[in-house]
C-alpha cells in the first residue's frame, strides 16, 4: 500500500465528492506519515542498560577493629553482670522468687553466648575471643608495669594482675579449661579431693590477698564440677539443664584448644553469686526441698492418673542425690578411690541457679498436667482465685449471671448452644450444640512455660538473642489478653468501644495493644530485668494446684449426685448416666430452678427450688467436713 493513498490532496483528485462536501478533508487532522526504517526495526522493549562492574579492595580486619569489638563485648558483659547482681540482691531481700532470678540469669548466659557469636568472624582473625583476651591481658600487664612472665606459685600468671585477669575472665577460663581437659575422657568425673582447699561459705567474697582470693575462686567451682559432668552423662541426664551444664557438655565433646569466652564469664558470674550469698547460699536448696515435698504431699492421695505420675516423677527425682549414690556405688566396686569427703547434695547446696530452675520446672509440670487432668478436653466444666487467672470468658458467656434464668442461659451457652437459638424467630427450631461455642480453659503463665521448654534437656540449639526474648515478652502480653479460644477478652473489647474506636477488628486490636502494652526494653540488661519480673508475677498462676481443686470439685459433684439420686430416685441417673457427666448435676439444678426441666430451651415450666435446696444442704455438709479447704 502506498502512503499517498492517505494524502488529502490525492483524495481530492481520486473521488467524486464535491469540493464543498462535508466529508471532504476529514482525515487532514490525522497528519499521517511514513515511519522510518529505524523506528520499524527498533525493539518493542528497551533493554536494561548494562551496569559497569566496579571493583573495590576488601579491607582486612585490623587489630584495632578486633579490639573495638572485644571491648564492646566486655561492656555488654559488664551491663549484664550489674543486672544479674541486682536481681540476686532482690532475691536475698525476699523481693523476687528464686525461680524468676535463676531463669533471668540463665537467659543472660544465653545472651552472652549470642553476643560473642556476633563478633566471631572478626575475632577469628586473631585466634578467637579467648586468645584475644590473653593478648589484651599481656598488653595490660605491660601498660601497668607488671611482669607477665613471673608466674606466682600454683598460678598460670603473675597474681599481681589478679584484678585484670578477673575482668577478662581469665581466672575462671583457666580453671574451666583444666577441669575439662582432665575429665574429657572420663565416664564419671571423680569427686573433688580438696587440692585447692575447701570452700568456706562464711568468707564469701571476703578480703585477703590475691593468692587467697584466687584459691577461693577455685574451690567452689571445683567442688560442683563433678555435678556438671554427671548431668552430661547418659545415666545422669535429668529433666533440666542450664547453660552451664549445656556449655560444659559442649566443651567436653568439641575438644577445642580454648573454651569460649561466654562460658568462662558465666562461670565467673556463678562464682560471684555464690560468694555474694555467703552463708545463705544453701537457701535455694532448702526452698527446692520444700517445694518438692509440698507438691508430693498435695498429690499423694489423689487418683493415680498419667498426669499425676508425670508431675511426681519430676518432684521426686532429687529425693535422693543421684551424684552421691553413683559415687558410692563406684567406690564399692573399686572404680573410684574411697573418700570420706563424699557428702550428699553438695551440687544443689552450692548451685542456687540450678535449684531455681528445678523449682520452675516442677511448677510448670504441675500447671500443664494439672490443666490436662482438670479439663481433659480443655473445656472447663467445674469452678474464684482461679477465675481471676482465667478471666470471665472461661466461666461466663457475656456478663456473670444475676438470676436463675441467667444461670440457666449461661449453662446452655457453656454447653455450646448457639446464642441465635434464643432469638424469638428461632425458638421454633430445636437448638443444637457446638463444642466450638463452649468456653475453654487456657494454659497460663505463657512466658514461664516458654522458658521451661528452654531449660529442658534438648538437642544442640542456637542461644537466644535479644530480639528473640523481646518478641517473647511482646507475645506474652498479647496472650494474657486472650481467652481460652485465642480471642481478645470481651472486657478489653468494651474498653475499645467506650473509647469510640472503629468497630474494625484490626483498629480495635491496635487500640488494645497501645493501651495494654508498654514498650519492651531493647537492651540486654533491660530485657533480663523485665523477664525476671514477668516470671515472678506468673508464679501464683503456674503454682495453682489444679489437681487438688479438680479432685475437691469432683468430690462435691459426687455428693450432689448421690443426694439427688436419693431424692429423685433412680430416674435421675438417666440424666447423669456416667462418671464423666458429673458436671451436668450443676446444670440440672439451675435448669429445674429456672423452669427448664428439659434441655430443649423451647420448653418452659414453673421453677422448682427443691433441687436447689438439696444442693444447698449437700454443700453445707461438704464444707462442714472440711473438704472445701
């Protein structure tokens, strides 16, 4: 086709249209032209221009870079040390529970581990943090005019530099390395023979010259090291392992020339805690014994269920000292030299951190298994302190009932009957039950249970970071606002409505978060302090004895069933025909009193207080016999 066909001049010559025809020249405005060959051959999409590769010289890590990273590490360790010291002072004053302080301390050890890993690539250029610590020690000695080559008798360095070595954790590092190297291939570590003397609790961190201070630093860890070793063996492995036990086990397996710096710092912190407590260092062991015996006594006469057995296994594990008994057996068989210094429970007496973790684990097991025993399906069917822990949604659908009809409605709703069946236009239909509508009991103490999972014996894992613990604390606050089904509790939603917040769920959630959640600390020391406070606040919740409460409630329901059977006759058994239906006894009382003898809400008759009176008499007798305590 020729381009000329579209020229207005040609159109005038080749058509019969008159000059004044309205259609003449109608294509003039198009100004049609022929595209160039370059345009026709151009690609549809312009290619991305090629970028010119630029090469730069990679800078090597300098000694100054490593020194900056190392001093920052020591600074963070210093902040953590101050916070740990503050928590143990509060424990000594009775302001914080042992379990809360022990868990926070153990988490601080994890922080120390993760912080060291953050600078690993830099420090590896100079042999690692341990080697670099020795380089810094030598530089410090030279700067202070201390002869680093002049070793004191029985020491690996000149004790004139004791304070410098303590800051760099070289004191605990050297002891840890020698103990690990000596026991690396041992099946069972022998008991301490008193080579450095024996730890005297009354002296604590006391005064003295550097030689005396150094010897005191050796005795306490040396006396409990066999316990750390034992807990890393197959026969000695228990339910709980802290970061010291875990770190010791890793060092025994890795066979590295130098231990990691965090483990020597953690061992130094353990020593500071023991020396700081002085003669009250055994207080943690005494509390552990009391907690263990209290749980055993509370469960001894209860039905023998699988949940009860799991709790008792944990609570009775340290009724006898497994370390002491193993050593005694080895002495009898000649596998270990006889010693009169082999006493029972030295590991727990001198290790308040581990005692605190054992206490926390027992409480957590009591809570988790107690919830399972009291509500196998997690649908709560039985009982006020506890009401405050679980919240209204666990017991009431809507607001608490104020009359008999209200209690009956709540009873039906707790069975899972839909609210829509109470609407006037739906009462002609038979109501249906749906377990998804029934309120659930919830596991409480979310942070405490998360930390319990953390201290349980587990496979090798990465240490917790600051970000991880921050997320844990934030999530825990959200969990505390939810009911047993994971929904925001109604009273919190009501606050959002009163504040004229949009009905949009996401906006209401944001309002609740702002009003309920304070900012989580960002620093390691701030997180450790808050973690201890949160765990301390959750102790009453996870220590609540669901086993006993459930047993008492079940006993009352059994008495009520017996009284109703005697008053009504055998036909009552058709309403509560099996043991697991006992909670329906309460429903029967409220139903008949409200005039709903039938489970069908469409049927209504005159209310009957007869069964309410029978229930009152049965409860009075139950309480008179002291069963409600």
